[in-house]
C-alpha cells in the first residue's frame, strides 16, 4: 500500500512538479515524521503552517535553500503570517538540508 505522501507526490508530479520530488519520498516522509514536521505542515494543504507545495511555488527559481535551512533550524516569523515557526535545534543539519531540498524540488 502506498503512503499518503506518495500519492500526493504523484499528484504533484501530474501537475508539473519535478521528477526528483518522488525520488526519496519514503525516506523524506520518515524524516518528516521523526522531526515532527507534520504537526504543522502538510504536503498539499495549509495547516498551522504553509503546505510544502506552496513553499516550493513561492520560492521557485530562487536560491533560498540555505536561508530556509536556517529558518527551519532557528525558527522564524512573518514570511507566512503571524504564526511563528519554532526552532528545531535537535534536527541534524543534514536532515534539514535533505528536507528543504526535497520541498524545493516540488516547484
């Protein structure tokens, strides 16, 4: 049985997302669960925070990976409204890079 994320990624690909999006979807899904990303985000819809697809669309074609990695690590507020992004200091930098790169490939 395919995971919900795999189905959403397949839908994103049908809408024109990069083929690289699904290359690591199972490992990225596991990292997101382990890092509690899904408490505030979803792939295809806004919850507490923006949808990953919205993030990819907003930053498409921009060189923002390092900036977003820092925001995930240190937290931030204002780019998507008044709800702050809490810091995630316990998430290893390599995991954050993998997550951000995967999200940006949706665009």
